């Protein structure tokens, strides 16, 4: 089995290196305009190079021109900074509203007598006022 696969791969490599001739002729006069000696490998390499160049040109066009602003999620730097600032501000406002709601709920519980939290039992140690005169 291994020898059969080895023969097939060798045969495929030989097919890649076989030379072919591409002739372009004038249809009216049958005059040969040009001819090329090609192999399958050279055609494969030419098309691969062409594909890579087209992809590179397309990527460069999108990245280095204003076309990049049409890509979703790719805004300019000013808009991105403003978005981050607004997001931080919205988060801080949400935190403040949650704290205020919790404070108001605690006040309602204390007023209604439903407060079940821990009572502060520590006394403040206020220094005594010395009313003596010197």
C-alpha cells in the first residue's frame, strides 16, 4: 500500500513539471501572435501569486483609506473615546441610583418599624467640656 501511494505522489510531481505550450494565434490569418511554454506548477504559482497580491491590495485599500469607517465596529478615535466616556458615566449613574434606592428602602423600613438590620450600639466618646477659667 505504501509503495502504491509513493508511486502516485511521484506521478503527480512529474505531471506538475511536464511542459506544455500555449499558442495565441490570429484567427483570420492563423499567424502565431505569441507562445508560452508552461507547466502546471508555473501556472499554479502564477495564480497563487496573483491571489495573494489581490488580497494584499484589498486589505491595504481598506486599512489605509477612509473605507475602513464603513466596516461595522471600526469608528474613528474620537467616537471611540466618547463612547468609553459615556459608558463610564452611565455605569457611575447606575451605581448612584442603586445606592439611593437602597438608602430610601432602608429609611422606609426604619419609619415603618420593619428594620431588621444590626443596630449600632457603640457610643460616641465625646470629650467633656472644661468650663473652668484660668
